[in-house]
C-alpha cells in the first residue's frame, strides 16, 4: 500500500509530479491495495467467521474487477462491517487541490475554482493531503432523503453574497461530490425513494452529476457500495431496474453455516461483564453450543417469521445474558468465578421475548415455542458431547435414592456437595471438556442431568427454588 505520509511529502503540484505520484482512480487504488493484502496472505476484512469459502472470494473478485457492488443479506450478517472495512483498502492519504470541496485531483481538477487556481499558479499550486477516514461516507437510505442531500443544490447564501444564480460556484455540494475519490456507502438501498434512485444513475455509470440544469459536469471518481435485504431486493422490486444494472457485482451474505462458526462469532463479539468488584466470568464451550443450536432452531422453525431473520446479534445477546446471569449468582453466593450453567438459560428466553417475530397464528405461544426449542438444543448438545460417556454410575445413584436440586442461585459448591463420589463423573466432565473444579463441574452436571431428563431417564420437578432431579 502506497504511503505518502510524513513531513517530506509534496506540498505543491510541481513537487507532486516530480515525486512520481501515480494518477489512478479510486477503484484502481482499492484493487492495488487489495492485491497487496492478498499477496501477503492477509484477509480483506478482519474478524469475519465462516465467510472464507463464500463471501470473501466474491468480495475479492469484485474489488479486483473494479466493480461497484451491492451486498445482499438478512440483518446481522456483517454487511456493515464489510462495507466499513473497505476504507482500509484506501491509501493512508491522497493529495487534493488546496481548498477544494470535492477533493479535486491536482493533475486534472474539474471544479471552476480548482481549475482557475491551477491555471494561475501552475506547478506552484498548493496541495493538501486528505486522510482515508475523510474519504468514506455512509448514508442510511430513508424516504425523506432529497436529491440535494446526495448531489447538491443552489446555496442561497452564496446567491445573497452577490453571485449570479446561474453561476456554477453558487452550488452547495451534497454528500456524494464531497467524497469524490472515495467510497460512498448506502445502507438499505431499497428504502431510497425511486426518484432519488434515478439521481444515482449518472453517478453509477457516467460518473458525473448535473445540478439544477447547470452545464457544470462533475466527473466523479467513486466506489459505490450498497446493502439491501434480499426480500426487498427480489420480491418488492424497490430498486429500479436501471440502477440494479449499474452494479458490477452482487454479493450474498449468510448466517454461520455450522454451530462452531456461530460459537466463534458469539465469543468474539460478546461483551462480558468485567471490572473491579466483579468475578471472573467463564462461559463453557458447551453452553455456547446450546445457544448456537437454539438460534439455528429458530432460523428453521415454522412458527418464526423467517423473512425478519434471526441474526447473529441475537446469539451474541444471549451469550451476554447467560454470562450476566452467572455473575448474578456468583455475587449472591460469594463465588470467585462465575460459570454459566443450564439453569441460566431461562434468563435467555425471558430476555429474548420481542427480539423474534413470530407468525401471527402463534400469538400467545411464544414462550412455549422458545422453551421447546431450547430443550431440543440442550438435548442436541448433550447427545453430541456426552455420547460414549458412562452415565450408568450416575443413574445407579438415582436408583438408590439420590435427589439433586439445582437452580440459578445455587453455588457450584452446594450443587456438587449433593453428588459426592458418584462413579463415572470424570468421564462426563471429560466429554464436556470441563476442569474438575466445583463451579465448572456444576455446569457440566447440570447439562448432564437436564439431558438425561429430556432423554426420559430422570424425572424433574420444578419449584420456586429451582429444579429437583429424581429417578425416572
């Protein structure tokens, strides 16, 4: 990636030419910097999980081709992260004619003021350097956006200062011209009124804009990136056909394709309670797998309105909820380490209400549906993780009268104190990759007890204090 930063960078047009500054478009700049990243083995977008074989190859191809692009995907599929990360593919700084509102290139300025300055001063024309973060503009498409917001309009103040109304220098430039030689991102493009979409046609293809009939033409140098929901894009037809034709590439995003990817996203994105006065928080991997399986069940459930989607943010929020529930227990019971357990999962269901859109015929059954899917997720993880472990000793203990009570406010020491010297316990802990300390062991035992109950091998009664497991 070219680096023209530093105190010795050129400050005049002549010095810029002498230094050999390249004359290239923003798309060529992005393609060159993208190629450099790929050559070094670095991803174009940091922190993405599960897109290596799907989204990233399509993105790499589109940028190397110099295409404007549209990202299609449901909510929570990292579209905004991808778009915002593209600024890292811009050069750290670029030169512009000093005082230019639209980042006029010193080699070929196009606004009257910049052209006049270059004509008058020649190689002595002063230049300024614009950092990459000032070359990116993001706009959320809303019905109230006007052409003046994006393109520009006559500035009444400049007219009042004595300029003629027909003078091109009376124009107040909009968002798009002001980010010339940069990246323009428009989120939720289908929500943009059709008459405003028409105004983007020249920007997308001819690379110029005309304002209120002025003969002034602005040959803009842009990379245009937009996002949309597939439902809007394909069914409602709210992107006008000529504008769709302007995009060189369409990239489809998706939710994580397997449980492991969903877990990796949760653990990377979640904000876990921490700080002075709070215990250390641990969310065992198998608990994250339960949450991931729960999210995936909701994505395929007939009771859920799938057009609204169930995003990764839902999984991440649930991860944060069970962590906070574990902290609540640790604070109340005096434990030094807060370990998330299955008894924290009811808090997830309570916190999730309202985040998921159910079909209208399921009204009033939301808790029932989510509880059923949560139980299915626990059983799925139990069968996968504890398969092959010897639970006969644990079941024998229940046959000889063992009863175990647990709950969201019971400490790990108290829970494990009810289960002293049970054969086969080490095998269960090993299957769940859990250390042999009371707090971690309690989380594993809770999952095992609930799995055995859902497998119809143990009975469970519910009370205000929690759950009591007995012989089935």
